[in-house]
DNA sequence: ACATAATGTAAGTAAGCACTTACATTAATT
DNA sequence: AATTAATGTAAGTGCTTACTTACATTATGT
C-alpha cells in the first residue's frame, strides 16, 4: 500500500468534513456527523484533529491542494480570443458548480474565518488566473486587446460575472428568463467586446462601419 | 406616540437580529445575544416570536421592506447610457456594501433557508431591476442598445459583476492590484461597450463615484 | 509470534442551545 | 384608581455540542 491507513483515514475525514460542512455550514457541521460520514468513530476524528478548528484549517488546505491540482492541466490556447475565452469560461463555471456548496459556505462565513477563506479562494484560483493574465497580456501586445485596461480588474470582472451567475441560479432558477448557457454566452460576449480593440471586433459580422 | 411600545420592541428585536445574524450567521446567532443587543430580556423575544425560525422569517420580511423603501427614490435618467449606468452601478454597489454582512449570510446559507434567501434577494432587488430593464428596452428601441441581447441575462451579468467585486474585496483587499473605483469603472465600461450598438460607441471617460 | 500503531466502544463532562414556567414589576389605558 | 398590557427576573428543562477518559479490539510490520 502506498498510503498508510493513518493517511487514508485522515483523507476520508477531510472528504467527509467537506461534504458535511458544505451541507450544514461550518457552525452547523457536527463532529459526530463528520465522523459518521467518514465511517469512523468520533474519537478517531479527535485523534487526527485535536479540535474542530484545526479540522477546518486542514480542510481549507486540502481543498486548495485539490484545486490547483485540477487546474494544472494547461489548456492550449488557439489565439482566437473568443474561442479561448469560451473555453476558459466554461472551465471556470464548471469548477464553480462542482464546488458550489463550498463556495457558498466560504462566502457566507468569510468574515468569521478570514484566513481560511482567503487561503481557499485566492490560492486555489491563482494559477488559472495568472495563466489568463499572461494570455491577455500577449493579446495586448499583439494589438487585439486594448492596452488601457487593468488586466487584474478585468479578469476579476470576468470571473465575477460567472461566480454571480452561479450564485443566482441556485436562489431563483425558475424565473430568471434565461438559461445557464445563455448567461455564460452573454458573459463571454460582453467581456470580449469590452476588451477587444476596435480593429478586432468579432461580433457584428455584417457591414462593419469604418472606424474614425 | 405613533408607534406602540409593542411595535418599538419588535423593531428593536428585528434590528438586533439583523445585527447579530450578520456577525455570527443564522446558526451562530443565539436568541440570548439577540435579546441582549436589543436591550430586552430573552423571554420578551420569545413572546414576540414564538420560535427562532419565525424570527428569521420576520427578519427577511423586514429587510425586504427596508430595501424597497430605500430604492423607491426614482433616479432620473439622462438618456446618456454611460452616465445613467454609472449612476445605477454606484447606487447598486453602495447598497451591496451597506448590507455586505447580510448579503454574505444569505449567500452562504441560501441552501438551508431557500425561501427567506429568495424572498430577500429577489423581491428586494426587483423594482430596481425592472426599472433598469425598462430603461434598456427604451434604448433598444432607440437603436443605441443592440436588439439581440437577452435583457434579463444582461442585467444579471451587470449586477453580478458588482456583487462579485464586493465579495472579493473583503476577502483579499490588499493584493488585488486595483481600487474599488477602478473595478466599478471597468464594470461599467465593459457593460456599456458590450451592449451598445456599433453606431453608439461612447468615449470612456473616467467617472468618479457620487460620494463615499 | 509479538510489539506497536491505529481504531473502536462506552461512558461521561461541562457548556451552550432553544424554549418554558411562574411570578413580580412597570407602563398605558380607561 | 383600577385594570390591563408589556416587560423583567429567576429558575429550570431537555437536548446537543465539542471534547475526554479508560479500556478493548484490530491491523501492521518485523
């Protein structure tokens, strides 16, 4: 066995903690239920993590590790701005949906657990974010993206649109007036036409008026 | 006295509940502390609201009422798309910042309290949202906003950008690489250039927020 | 086979929780 | 002044929580 029994039990406890905390929130998640979901006794939980607080901290680190692992597979860029951003948007959106419960929890309890929330959200999204920044910077130098945009702010606007979309879908999925796909497509379109230079305007294919 | 003692105590309890719940979350907010903050005994709390659940429900209604009241003052539109949306964006952003703790709480606990979260977020933002929809529809008919956009989706993208910006600012305010003002300005610029028709391409002049 | 590491079982502790009961006190109304 | 409505005080109930202790059981490695 590559992993010891100790490590396997620890991992099961962390996964169970993620599961229960996502359902019940941090305050609502009891050590009893976490241990039960993990299939171990409550005493074992406290032998691995001396307090609930320490378990929470370990959970945050665990998630961070999982995320940067999942996003490690570098997507190949085609240099087609609209196509690449579509790929990126769906990658990001799917990640958000997969971890919706956790995202909600950390947003809601960010004030009470600032260091963990910061750790999870900032560190987990950092590599993907930097890749996108480098990609857009490349486009800026090639003249297809406007040079007068703050790249950090712009990227956060982009991911923020997708995040907010996911949050809103759960709250009122019925009477939104649009589908998930429609929303994401709108995000992409808005973003591309917002950062692209006038020369590079991919959207209105009919009769481009000459720019002045 | 316009308001009876009964109603005043009830109001103080509701305000205290908002205060404590915003700080501690719904699960973390204890009836003891809510009563203490309200300056009444815990028994009085239970005489006004038979259970904690019922108190939560009353809180949701109270917030909804407060919000639609605050947004009742109709802003006059100047028909200048960029200018009007700037005004709207700052109005919305300030509202979000004012109620940040509550927004966070309801996002985080939306799954466990679906009806209250829906009530607060949907109903509170509804009038403002409808006004913006009507305004944009007007611009569509006048040809300054593209006709091929889903207005509902587009509005949600706009408000979503602002919401996500507020959420992110609290988590990592230091190392963002941009200011709040910069973020909001980027939102506006992205949005305007994304929905405007090619004929109507406003020159993006940096606008300052109305006030702190 | 044996020593040790990891877990289970059972029971319990002290604290905090929502919520109640009984009775005294204050304020408003009549 | 008398009645009533609104609140306070004090004590307590039953439940759940994080966390502990003592001891028995299983798996693991040598």
